[in-house]
């Protein structure tokens, strides 16, 4: 209709994931942008289309769904052995000499597991010892990387 300007989009107060829109920000390029506060307390400027598309739903901090355990796609088994992860000690009943790698007599395969934050995760069983060690090493690196990154971002829940 002539004379009616397009209603200006106002996202103020709306939530997108962990972000709450505080107020319009300076446009980024020719895109509308908003000053948002993340649940973690940080503020960031996000473009409208990124908010509405769900592209950006946090300031960049890791969401709980992205936690290291799940990011690894691991299966929870049992046990509490954070201390083992920390100390990298080999349990007395460990059959391989490598932490997190055990020989399964019945299956005749090597089982790789890892403990993190009090939980034990199953990494698969392998015909070859080297493969089990690799799986364990990969998981270790991923866990530690995630751990350190979260620590650096101050989003680690300890
Ligand atoms: Zn955040």
C-alpha cells in the first residue's frame, strides 16, 4: 500500500538458541545486525539472517549438545575414573600396558575405552592392537583439545 513503509523488523527481546537480542546494532555491510547477549554472558553482534536461519545460536561458546563426550560419538558404559585420565596410569588389571586398551579374551579382540569426567566411553573393539591404540589416541586428543578449548573460553563446567 502506498505510504506504508515496510514494517521495520524488530527482534529485540527475542531468543535464538542461547542468544537474547538486546538491541539493533550497527549494520554489518548492508545487513541488519543485532547486539545479542549469550547465555554465557558474552555479547556479540549477529546479522539478522544468521539469527533467523539458526546459523548462529551462541556467541561461539560450545553448547552442551556439543560437549566432548557426544562430539566423539561415544557410548557410555560405566565407571568413574577421572583420576585415571588425569594420571594416565595403567590399571593393575590392564592387559595391554596401554591405558584404555584391554584384551577381550572371549571376543578375541582389543577393546578401546576412555574415561572422561567420571564416565567411561567405549571406543570399539579391534582385531589389531595397533588399531585399538589409535582409537584411544584419537579420542584422547579430541577430549583434551575440547577440554582445553572450553577451558580457554571459560565455558568449562567443573
Ligand atoms: Zn556464549
